[in-house]
C-alpha cells in the first residue's frame, strides 16, 4: 500500500521568537492564546483527537505536524509525536521547528522513542538565534538518529548571513533547503510578494541557492505557488491536509479556497478518508498552492507552462513527483 502523506496544522500558538515576516503570525497570535498556549479552548483536546485518528488509520503514513507556534515548547505535542513514532504503520513524524529547544525537547521524549522516525525541519531565523548554536543543535539531533533538514528563509537583507549559515551546515554534513521569503503585508500594500526575486538580488540569491545545493531558476521556485490551476497533482490520492478543527481536505489550498471539497473530520469516530483511486487529477484551486507540501505533490506539466520540482526535501521518504503521470479522464471534476 502506498504511503499517505498527512499535513496537519494545529493551533498551538506559543513561540519564543518574534520574526516580523512570520506567515503564521505566531508571535502575535500567542497573546490571544490561553494560558496553555492553544489558540482555541479545545485546541489540546482536538490535537489529541487527531493523534488518536492517525494512530488508528490502517495504512502506511508519513505525518508532518505544523503548529502556528513552536512545537518543541509543547509537552502535549511531544507526547503525540512519541506515540505516533511508536506506531508500526507510521513511517515518520516531521516537525517544523526553529530549533532553539531541541536538546531539552528530545530529552523529554519517553525512553525508547525511535528517533529514526522523527524528522526535524529546522528553520534558521537570522537575527533571532546564534548561527553556531543553531548548527550545533541540528548536529545534536542528527547524532541522536533524527532526520534533520536545515531550512532557511531568504530575504533581501539576510542573503550573506544565510549563505554563511548554509555553508556551515553543509560542512557538518547537514542537508539544507532555501525557502524564498514572502512579504504578504507588503504585497497587500502594493509591493512584491517575494522581494528577494528583484533583479538587484539575483546574484546573491543564486549564490545562496547554489550553496544549498539548488540549481534551479530562483523564479521557478515560487511559480507553482501562485499558478497551480489544471496542473496534475496527487493531492487526494497520496496526500491529505488536516486543519486545526480536524477537517480533512485533499490539500491546504482546497481547504482555503474550495469548501465543497471537505472530505470529513478526523474527530469523527471511525472516519476513513475517501481517497481518489487515480494517481493524479487536475488542480482546481484558483489561487495556487497553499503551502510547500501542496507544491511537492504537483507532478506534471500544463501545456502552457512547465513546473518546478519539489521545493521540499524532507523525508524519509520524500514526496514523489510523477512527471510522467497525466490526470485520469474527467479527473478535473474530482477533488
């Protein structure tokens, strides 16, 4: 049975950093969270309910947990990760983290936790953490058996520092990735959505991407975010998104833009998601992909525009890209 990738966004909101460019606005939302750090009074119970659902699904899973805030600050999330890592059908559990609490968090996991099933997608935030300490914590997690990816966010003002961080991580044998920073506030005010793509930054950005092992055109790395319509995609077949309230969708973009494509709720006892039989269907989202995991499951080309490869490299195993796969007849009408 094929691996089913689950992207789960939960409403844990506490964060120890205050990045102005944070898309989830964790540092702003934490003020609205209750004393336990959850945005909603039922957030903790909903998280545990989704973990129960994932633990009971009778098929191979790869799970990514993406909170609003920093997951390693939550003992509840850590206990959920440990439980899932002990399930034989769960191949890996991935956390997106800023890495500042790696040592303490990993020490809190129950004795006997299989660290080889834990993937840490660790994002470096320039100016918020010491780069040497950041790399040392990533190495510590790797040496304990975790799969580690050092991620960075490229903005015009941090290209030199980020390139230095990437070089340092690569010298330690750590895989690296570069995300192109989005300025949603500036874009809404008439500015550019991805400011680092301005022509004056191209040389430094290209140097950063090459240092991280990327050899693609920088502009192609964001093209499919904003124009996925009618492209073949495996969402709904080997990839699902679970939102904070437990709602299950083919992908994050459908959750944001196509309410009629909701598949059900992970909090409903006995719910089994109806997966599409055909490997690929044409994307119906009018507004592009909703997250990098959405992008990773695009798997082909439209006749009028080629697509970039996956922007993500986390695993194991990494999402498949089926460039030779075409949508099934009539698949454009399916979620």
